[in-house]
C-alpha cells in the first residue's frame, strides 16, 4: 500500500470526492444529533440524487440507490419515547 498513488485530475473526480464527504457528514450529523435528522436526511437525499449525473452515474447507480434508501430511513427514523416517571408501564 505504500506505493499506491491516487490522483484526482478531473472535475468528475473532485465532485465525487466532495459528494462522498458531504454524504459522510450528513450521516455523522444524524448520528451525533438525532434531532437534526430532518435537515440531514433531506440534504443526504439531494446529494444522492446529484451524485447520479455528477459522479459516474452515482457509483454505477448502486451508490445513488443506497444513498436514497439511507436518506429515506433517516427521514422515517423516530426515536424511542422515554418513559415518564409518573406512569406505570
């Protein structure tokens, strides 16, 4: 692995790297602050859809599909309600 050289020389390569970083950031924000799941999910959905034309068909369509499914699960995610102290379960 020491002699591996990675070059990003085209606009497609730069946009692919940028979109991937934004998707990871959206996921990290959702995990760190669950109350921000709505804006994080919407931004992840938009980024996944932008990746389709901008990043080699969105990772040969697999990346876009996984991004859309993940963003949909993020938008549908609700936290478990905490039990109140006064009620009997």
